[in-house]
C-alpha cells in the first residue's frame, strides 16, 4: 500500500515541478523584455535624435546630388535658370535654387545740350522691352557719397552717358559727380575695393575736332570706377560729333551701334551666360565653366582693361590678384633684389613702348590707307538736318543753307529794314542770307544757332559745286518769298522786287571762308550782279589773304584780349589768339571795304575799351559795327541771360568812348531797333 501511495504522489510532484519551471521561465522572459523596453523608453530622446539626423543626412545628400546633376546639365547647355525659387523644409533654412543675375539698370547722364539725356531715354525704352526695371538719373540730382556704394551689392548694371564740354571739363550737371569720383579713386580712406561688385558701362559723347580733350570725361569716369574695383560689362565706347572721324558717320549712329552691343551683352547677363572661353585655359581644361556669373563679369572687365592698356603695366591701383604668372607675391622686394627688379621692369617697359610704337605706326598706316580709299562724308547728318529745319533753314546739298531774314519780311510789308539798310542802303527784301558752309571753327556763347551746326578746323567733308549751291540758294529764297504772295500787308511792288536777289549776306551760320570754292562762288555772285557781304570769325588768316575782292568784308572781333576771346568764342584752334591777330593783319592788307563787327556782351567784354582801340590800329577797318548781343532764349549750350544784353544807352556810351580813343574815326550812324551803332573812318565819311 505504501508503494502504491508513493507511485500516486510522484506524478503529482512531477507536475508541480514542471509547473514551477514553466512559471520561472515565463517570469524570466517578461523580466528580460521589461528590462529592454524600459531601456528604450528611458533613452527615447537619443533614439529620436539619431533618427532625425539620419533622415536629414539622407535628404541633404539626395538634394545636393540632384543639384549638382542639374548644374552640370546647365553648364553643358550653356545657360542657367532665370527665375528665383526657394525650397523650404521642416526646421531648415530657405535654400536658393536659382539666382537673379541682373536686378535692373540705372542710366546716369551728364548733358550740356541735351544729347546725352535724349540717348538715356532712347536706351530706357529698349531696356524696358527686356522686362527689366530702369531708372534714369541726372547726375546733378544724384549724391554719390550716399548712394553709389549701394550699387556694389544691388545687382544693377549702371550705364553712364556723359559728354565732354569746354576744355575737357564735364557738363555743369556732372561736375560734382566727377569731382567726387576722382577724389574717391585717389583717397586711401575709401580703399581700392570700395565699389567691388558694381557693374557698369560707359558711353562718352565728344568731338574729335577737340583732339586734346576728346571724350576726356568718359575716359576719366571709366578709369575712376575701375580704380575703385567696379567691373565693366563691356568696353567703353565713344560717340563722335565729328562726322568725318565718327566710326559710324555721326554721334547718333555711334550710339545706335553701341546700344545694340550693350543690349546683347545685357541679355547675356540676364541669362547668366559667361564670356566665351578666351582660349587661354591651361592643360586643355576650360576653367571658366566652373566660375560664377559675377566672376565672369570681373574677368571680362579685367580683360577689356588689359586690351585698352589704359593703366600702366607695372603700376596699378585696381584690385589686383595676389599672384601673377604663377608666382606667389606679397608685394615686398628684398633690398638686394631691388636693383635687379628695376632693371627687369625698365627692360620690359622699353619693350612695351617699342611694341606699342610699332603697333601705332601700323595702325596709322592702315588708317591713312583707309582714309584715302574712303569717300568724304556729308556734313549734314539726319539729326543736324532736323535741328536746322526746325530753325527755318532750307538746306542745300550736303553743307549749305539759306534762310529768310525777319527784316526781309518786314520790308515786304513796307516797313523798316535791318541796320544794313540804315548804314549802307541795303534793301532787306532784296537780300538773300545764305552760307556755303554750315561748319564753324568757334562755338560762340551768343551763337544764334544754339550750336546745332558742326565744327571743324579744316574742310574734310564731301564738297558740292558752287554753281549748284548758288542756283539752289536763289531758288529756295524765291520760293520762301513766294509764300508771301497775297498775304495781307505785303506791298505788291516790294514782292516783285524781292523775287530778284540783289545782295547776298554770307553770314547766316558757320564759316563761309572754309568752303574750298569760296572764290568761285563769289565770282558767280558778281557775274549775276549780286553784291557780297562776307563775315569771317578771324581764325583763317591765309584764307583771308587769298580771298578775292568782295563788296564788303567783315571780321568778327568778339573780344580784345586772349582770355576773353577764349571765354566768348570758345575756338577750336590752340593758337587761336595768334590766328586772330594774323587775320586782322591780313584784313589791313586787303584793298577793299573792310568792317570790324564788335558784339558787346555785358559783364564779359564791355570794359576793354583800350584793348579794342589797339586792335583797331592792327586791322585799320573802314567801318566798325558795334552791336549789343541778341538774347536768343535759354540754351543749354550757353549760360547767357537777359542780364548780359546791354541797353542801347550803354552801347551808345561804349561807342562814344571808343571813338574818342580812335583819332581817325567818327560815330556815323545808329540803328536803335537793332541796338547797333556804326563808327566810320574819316576817309569814308569825307570821300
């Protein structure tokens, strides 16, 4: 029985033991899981951080890879994206996907007669069509001290249209801008990188007849900006008012040619295109593809500066690279190496001068050959034709003109004539006012034509024959007279007389004595029984000597001293004073009636009585006409006002005092309406 009991208990004990083991195993498994779960829970922030970092790294690597692939495709295709877009991600800054290369264009102009201002508005219209914002700025209203530095970071392209005025000076509106820019470029406090990042282009307006100061202002602005590390977007261009030497025939055509190139360059900048490879890359690899657009612009600016060789090769104030020719340089030279360095520099400089001289000789020979082959250009350009036509001129051929005088209209109505009628009996309605040369050698401040006519020191234009000029002049004069047929107040007998030209005043505009065939033209006039009154500006003594007799030969004596003559006449010739004196001496040698014409400009030349008397002794004229300056309205080319016009009483007093200083002269006549008086030599008065 005991055995039976034991056998019954053992299975139960085994079951209990097995149950105990299962319970222990289950408890251990739970403890293990619980322990690890608690570990993960306690370190959950570290786990989240690692996950976030991993996701960020993956996203960035994927984005950078895609960006590089896109850039490679753009470089291969030669273009870059235009619009600006940004991608934003969670907890990450804005990332620029694309860049704006040109934010806008600012056009700065400095103008005296309005030409540069007109060009600025023309350029504005063209740029606007490209979809860019444009701002036109008068340099007179711009403060470079406060504003110019902003252009270094604005991504704008700045265009400078500036004229060169008397003696190479800037126009009044650009004086302060140029003065500030010059001082800044030479002031160490600004630093040579003051305008680094600014992009600009310069178009200068000038006249190559003034060879010493041709486009000086444009050249200086270009140089000063470059010295402050601004970058050219294209080489400086120069417009020439001298149609003979103008590259494209006129300053307007020069501007149109430059404008086309600038717009093309601007389009390339907008699209981010770089300058084509120059072929100077080493080891057959084009490094320009890896440069940014700004670098490309700077590279082009430096390249164009090198081409123009405006700066010295061995001394520069621009933002130079620290290394040249692959050699590291700190800008310091040991004392013992200084002599050797100077020797090398001098040798290189001599070689450069020799090469430059050879190039200049070659260019000069090529230029001379080209000039010989090229036909002379016409004096009258479309712009000149438009300006003179508005002033009432009838243009003849390529360099002549005729105009109807207001005194002609007056006498057609039976009223009074001009001072020539009072002084010499010339009937104004039978007088034709013309000129065979619209060009002049002066730019007188009181010019009636507002300096719209060309200037020159010698005849270099296409020449029309004198027969054609005279025929067309008479025909055009008669046609203008015919317009008064039937006009109320016009006397029929005066009208019929006006159709027959009896006198010709060669004093319209320009310098008639410059015309190479002036003597033949005078003979044609005299053959038709037309008297001739020729006025010259006393700058061509040899032409005066070779001039055949005319009815009356005038010389303009606008001042009595060298300084005042330069101030009033603004002559082109450097030796203008000697030419002036020689012209008066040549006048004294002429065996015919001669006249001094004095134009009084109040506060300019009315205080020079003794000097005028000395000049009368040089030329010994038969007559002296003294006339107060005529105010022709406001002109940007002259600063004369009504305050410079003397009263008739002042003219009378001047003439009386001058006559007292001239022993052989007497006051002969006056024409108050013209504010003019006549002094005559005794040999004429008592002939």
